[in-house]
């Protein structure tokens, strides 16, 4: 069973376990729910259920046969860098951390307080959730990556509850529960009153949902022994929240501006999950036609183009801006920062790379731009680069350079219905002392039906 689904099953079990109680119990007011014992007990219960599901259904069941002796050993022992499967550490653990974070956030705690709960939940899992020695890389991916992912999920769930998108109350609640199960759990405790909805404060946002087909245009597998699927169905969702330019909207809370993207693929399940948000900063104006925000951003990325994988949790300095001309609007983001990343080959055919994935500090950069033509079409380009060094690495020395470019043209046919053509290019160049230089490349081209969240491609009218 995939790790992400095991965490989801545990979260659903916890939700169902209390739903009957929540239906008959007196619903406390939201301000009364702000009690540290509430998320603490939820995190302990969630960890217990994840442990039991893994012990029952996982492949390494003995790793979850926790005892007093294993807890004592983990408390006294040193922390290391573990070698759990890549998707467990880099996708399952951040999602698990987002659940910890969501329990606290939906109990009335702010971003930084909830981040403390996520780190505490991660430490609890490392000590008492499994028998293996605690790992510092998991603390980063679960506690910090889970915080960045958790805040995005929390805000998107409440945006659904607040705006609705034309859905009935039942479907709003259902969709929000899928996005953030921990939020749904505490909404049961809060009685689902209007006061329990986290206000977006009128944030400008732009979303899109794409469903289509991607085919291989270029492929160099290198050491990957994966049975490549040259064609794949994909469903991609993206949201830009708190876009700069709206008069009166202030960036006083972490993630008052953020961007989120996730892509499901028939080839490998999850092609990407990426989010970045403004942790601290301010807005600015440059002339009559330009608005922007700048400051410190936090990001979590997971990217898996079939033949290799890269994941990073990072802090970056940067800016997001919005320039408006007569017939053309340009939106863009530029970031540069430092993360802790993991990268590796999928199904390596080399014995030397049998457990190939490499941890290390990773300088990284992102440049993203959207050019909008009279709200009839848009050209989107995003370029990312990660240099995964051997600083703070695991036993395996060496470095990787990962580059990813995504270019798409979307043409609106009618109202919110559009067609998108897209080219996605990924490259990994690796150098290790024991195997020398290695290179992997993959390029795909596709066509998608696109449902736009609005008819203006995200332009903000500040006049």
C-alpha cells in the first residue's frame, strides 16, 4: 500500500471515529477550542493509527512493532539520515506533517504555533512511531515541508468553504474534507458554524484544472530501469492565491500569498506536488502599472518525471509582480534560496545505485511568468533549478543538478472552458566518485482540456 494512502486511511479512520460523537456532543465555540491539548491528542491518536495501519498492511511490519525498549533506545541514540523509500520520506512524510499542522491550525492556532505542533508531531513519530533510529531528514520533510504543504491545504479547504464555486453546502464540506482531512475533523468538533471558516479577506485568486494526455518527445533514461510509459493521462490542478494588486489587501500573515500545483499521472501516480508561499514580506508599487510583493518565501517541491525524482524543502528570497498594459498583462515570480533536498534514480539498474538517492543542502532558483493577451489566451513559463550538493549529505558523496522547464499556451474557447498545449522538460546531471558522470533527460508534449477558475486568467483590476 502506498504511503500516502496509508496516512489518508489513518486520517479517515480518525475522522470517522469521532464523527458520531461530534454529531451528538455540544459543539464548542471556536475560541474555546483553542486549547493545546486538542491538537496534541489528535496528533497522538493519528500517529497511533498510522503506526497500526503500517504494522498491519506495510511491507516492513517489524519496523512498527514499537516497544518501551525501542522508545528508550531512540530517546538515547543519535539521529541519522535514513534510507527509507523515496516516496515514503519525500511524499508520505510531508503529507503526514500536513496532518499534524492541520490539526493545530484548524483548532485556532496561527501559522507559527501550528508549525511547532508539526515539528512536535514529527519528533513523536521518530521516537515512538517506529523502531528504526530517528532521522533528521524526516524532521525537515515532515515538520517543515509538512507545514508549508499544510498551510496551502488549509487555506484551499477554507477557500472552498467560503466561496463554494457554485457547490451546495454538502459538496463544499466534502471537497474541503478531501483537500484537508484534519480541517474537516475539527470542523466536526466546531459544529461547522460560519465562525469556523478561515477568512481569505477577499484575496484575489486564480485556479485552473487541466485533464489531458502527455506523450514522450525526448527520453534519456541513464541508470533508470523503469519500464517507461511513453504516453500518460494527467490531471493537473494549480492555484495562485493572494495575487498582488488588490487595493486594501495586506500581507500580514504567512501564506497570504502562495502558489500550489499538483499533477496526478496514470504512469506513476504523482508527477508533482509543489507549493511556495510568502512567509514574511510586504507589497509595493512601481509606477501606475506595476504591483508586487517581496520577502521571504517557504517552499516544498516533489517532482517525479518517471525516470528520476527530486524533492526539496527550502527558504528563498524573492518577489511576485503584476504588470498591466493596454492589451497585455504580465505576472511573474523570481526566487533564489537554499533548501534541503533529496534526489535519486527510479529503479536503478546499477548495483552501485541500488539504493540511489542523495541528500544534501541545495541552492535553488525559480523564474515563472504568465503573459496574458486580452484575457483570451495566456502563455505560461516556469523554470526551476536545483543543485543538490554533498554538504550535510548522507554517506553517499557526490552532487546533482536538476533543471525543469514547463511552457504552456492556453486559449479560452468560451467562458471558463479552454484548451492548453504544453511542453515539459526535465534534466538531471549527476556526478558521484564511484560511478562518474550520469545524465537523465525527459521531455513530454501534451494537449489538455482546461477549466479556468475565472474568465480573466488571473488579472487583478486595481483601478
